[in-house]
C-alpha cells in the first residue's frame, strides 16, 4: 500500500462519526433549552410567590416591598408582621424559605405552615392551629420559656425594679380599658411592651361598610342602603349595591383573614421613663394601624355607583 493510500480517509469511519456528532449537538441543545425553560419557570414562580407574600405582609406592613430580598430579610419582615397581627405566636421563630421550583414557604419553629401562594384563609387556619387563647381572646402562650412570667403589683415600684435591674421576665396580661390589654417583658437586652386589642376581620369589614355608607353624599342612596341594612345587615346591603365582584375580591383579600390586633415595641434602655414613652408609642401605633386597616377595607369596598 502506498503512502497516498494510507492517508485516505476511511468512508465507513466518517459515516459513523457524523451521526454521533449530530446526536451530541442535539442533546446539548435540548439540555440548554430545558435548563432555560426551568430557569424561566422558576423565576416566574418566585415572582408570583413574592407578590402573594407581599400582599399578605402588607396587611400589617403597608410599605413592605419584597423585590430582590433574600430569605433572611423576608423572614425579618414576617416576624415584624406577627408583632402586629397579634396571633400570640411570638414564642415561635417565623421564617420564609425558598423551595424547589422557586416557591416560598412559611415556617414556624421549623414546621412548615404553608406556601406563600396558599389562600389567606388557608394560611390563617394553619396559624390558628398553633394558637392558644384564653376566654378573652388573648394569647395564653408566654413569649419566654416557663418560669419567667409574673403578675405586676399595684403601683410602679415593682415595675421600676424589673425594668432597671431584672434579667429576663414577662408580665401577665393586664386590662387597660376599652377592650385593650397589655403586657411587658425583657428578653436579653431588649425591653418590650405589647398592646393588644382584638380586631376580627368580620367586625372590621362591618365597620368599613358603615364608613362607606356614611361617606356617601347622595342622601337618597344613603337612606336606601340604611333601609336595606335593616334587612340584610350593612355589609349585605353594601355588597348588593356594589355587585358580586366586590364580594369575591373581599373573600380573596388577605385583609379579611389577617388583621392588626397588636403593637410590639422594643428598646435596649433600662429606664422607667423610656418604658413609659414606649408604652405611649405602642398604644398610638396600635390605634393608627387599626384605623389604617379600616381605611384599606373602605377602599376595597368602594362607593356604590362608582366604577372600579
């Protein structure tokens, strides 16, 4: 065999190599397409989950913005929301975790509560399963472990000693008038004060419905709705005038299932005067937050006869 014949390509080897190369290219293209589709789907799921969680958190934190936040930052916002929801679950650690596929899940002490995209009603029911309430609706759970809770004596002497000198402690609930209850304590370096007043969603909606009717300038329409309210209740009268779309929106709204019932404020100072300022601020915060949520429901209910 000549050198020239040795250097010729083997046709059979070429015929085999070309199909193998084509298969490899096709497999690479398919893998790249699949990866791109998965990434796109994950991003879409995460975006929807952030939107759902943001709507939930805004029932307590109207300015909450979750864009580009990591799980730790979202967990911090969830903890702040629990301070205001007043579900009595401050003894638990609340977390937001990313799951496969880009979903966001809510956890309490490593137990999965549900997905951020679950209905507000389902999430509220899941949290309700963790609650323990006394006959007045207050949380029976202590914030601190067993052995730190005590009842305050009349006057300020005992409280001053606790604030200025004590380590971890927590007081039992004390009535403050007008269906308001308070408790205070120290955990580590943080002195906290909690004000609680129950504001069930159904009652808030009723308040908002009356507020809508009272703001109607058309006297004849206002009188007509007040007349219907005697038969159907104020909410039934208003929803009847607004149409089924508003009622459906109300059922989907987190504001019906997650309401502001409490305000918790903290300081690291050991001063009775600072505690008194904290007390005043907490009461003002709760009052303003509860009024603001009524206003949000008023906006959701709208005005009869208006287009939304």
